[in-house]
């Protein structure tokens, strides 16, 4: 006989000695895997699985990297608000060429030129966020070398030049970024907390999938052992003529079906176990024992309070706000890109040239520059108006879509809150049904052994027992997934009565 059946035989002996509820009690107290895992390396309850996943799961690491990426993007934006210093220049270059030269009488002659040029400059630039302008301070030095019969060097200096560039009636991207980028970073911080709570929700689902698969293996092993015994008893009864061949064949069929169910249950369990280990970040060769969780302590829920918590803590509400801002930004950019636009540029500074470097900064001359460029659209067959109308309607579409999404979000919160108290009641009802079904099966088995009921009624009781056990696990699964769904929607720990916070400074 297969060694995996020995723990189940021991369990049957315990049930016979201690009464009908022993099987359910053992499974609930030590977990189904403890029955056939003599030397586990890891024991996991639901909370332990979640905490381990938050530290070791690839999904938790991905969430941390996503937050780090958002943090660096925000720092990049903050750097755009500060002055930038840049150094520019040309290394000494050399140019020897022949070029045409028009003389005073209109004739053309060719001349040769051999020269080199080197320059170095430093500038400080500051973007002006409220106006969208740009202020610059610069200083530079240029040396020109002319190589003919006698080498000559000329120097040019610009000790200081102050310049300002101001777009007029143009899209101010920096001003919009000052509104959207801090909001993006706040969303990323909240999204990190939500990602970990989403991981807790996913681990909960996977945990109960594994637990149910393990229960199915335990039930299948139990049924194989019991049906084997019933088949042997039926063979003996058939030989003495106390039962018909049809009943013998039915017991044999149930035995064969139980073995097939055991094979299917084991294959399914191995697949789900591998997925669970991958989710938690465990090695494939580690042995798991999972413990059936109890129901969380009772706490009251107010629909309006939960909705307010979700609106304050969940990133969805902030994402709605960001989407509205982005729609407004697109409309503003389209409107200003299709209308009158102008650019004002002005600069003032000092410069000087000299063949002697020592005299380069003496008696510097003024340097001024002023320009006003503009563009006025006159006629383009209504293209500008069409683009503005399109952007305006996109803006209205976004506003109405967000309004609908807000309503859906609110309905989702209210539905979850209303259903959650009923999930606790369902767990209690399923637990009682599981105990009753187990007791009924034991009574039916004993009655069959003394010949008081036929084998059909015994197998009906067996199927009801197995179904009741699975329903109990499913009800626990619904309860705990509902609980962690509330947590991820509100980012609030209702048992501790405090917001859910994680360290985001790393």
C-alpha cells in the first residue's frame, strides 16, 4: 500500500476512537498538510504568508522599484525649478581653406585662409515658473588664431551678459508640471501602499486555493482508504449472498473513482503549490505546512465612513483629480498653440576684443540685444478652431467619464461594506454544516457496517461530507478576501482602527 495512505489510516483510527468530529477538529487546528508532512521546513498561516510575501515576493520588490522610479522623477522635476549651471566650449580647431573673394571692381579672386579658434563659456539659467520665461547669466572667452606670414592671435571676452526670454500667450509647461508632478508623486506613494495591500489580497486568494487543494488531497486519500475498506466488505458480503452484484459493482466503481480523484487532486495541488511559492518568493524544494486561519475579530462598519476613508486614502480619488488636470492641460496647450503667440528676447552685457590678453578686460563695451518675434494665424481653413473644439470635447468627455467612475467607485465601496457582515455569518453557517455533515457520515458509515442502510445512502453522505468541507473552506476564503479587499480600498486597518502605513523612505 502507498506510504501516503498510512497517515490517513492513523486518522481513521483516531476518528473511530474519539468520535465523529475529530477529523474536522484536526484539520482546523493543525492544518491539512500536517497530516502527511512529517518534517515541514516552513509553517505558514495566512498572516505569516502575507508578511513573508511583502518582504520577499517579486511583486513587492516591483512595487518598491516603482516607487523609487516615481521618487526620482519627482526629484528631476524639483531640479528643473532650480538654477542650472552649464559649461560650453570648443577645443582649439584648425581650418585651412581657399575661398572666393569679390574685389571692389567686381572681379573675383581666390584667397587662402589658415586659422584656429577656441572658446569657453559658462552660463547660469533659471526658469521663471509663473511666467514661463527664462533668465540667463553668462560669461565667455574666445581666442582666434590667424596663421599667415606672421602668426596673430585675437581675443574676445564677454565678462557678463544678462538675457531674458519671455514667451507671450504660449503654453507654460513648467507651470502645469508644478501642479501635476507633486500630485503624481502623492499617487505613487499611495499606490505603493495599495500595491502591498493588493499583494495581500492576491496572497489570500492563492493561500486558500492551496488550502482547498490540500483539503482535496486529504479528502481524496481519506475516501480511497474508506472506499477500499467498503469494497473489501462488499466483496465478502457478495460471496455470502447478502448483497446483489449491482451493489458490489457500485462499491468498486466508487473505489476506482476515488483513486482517480486522488491522482487529479495531487496533480492540482502540486501546480497550485508551485504558484504559491513563486508568489511568496520561496524555493521550489521547500516543504510547506499551511494552517487554517480563524475569523478576524468583529468590528463595525459604517458605509459613509468607509467611503470617506477610501476617498481620502485610496489613490483612485487622486487619479481622478490628475486625469481632470491633464485634460485641462491638453485643452490649454491646444488653445494657445493655435492662437496669437510671440516671444520677447532681450540681453545686456559687456564685451571687448584685444590682441593682448592682459588688456582684454579693460574698457569693456556695452552689448545689447532686443527682439520681438510673433506669429499670427490668419487663415487655415478652420483647422485651429477644429483643434480647439476637439480638445474641448475631449475635456468634457474626460470630465463625464471621471464622474461615472466616481459613482462606480462609490457603489463598489458600498456593496463591499454591505456584503462583508454577511460573509462572517456564512462562515459560521458553513462551519456548523461541516460538523453536521461529518457526524452524519460517521453515523451512516456505522449503520452501513451493521447492514442498516445500503451503499447508495452511504456514498450520498460521503459526498455531502466532502462538499460541506469544501464549502467551509470557500466561505473562509470569501471572508478573508473580502476583508483584505476592504483594506486595499480604504488603506485602513479596521482591527487596529488606524491607517495602513508603510515606510516609503528608501
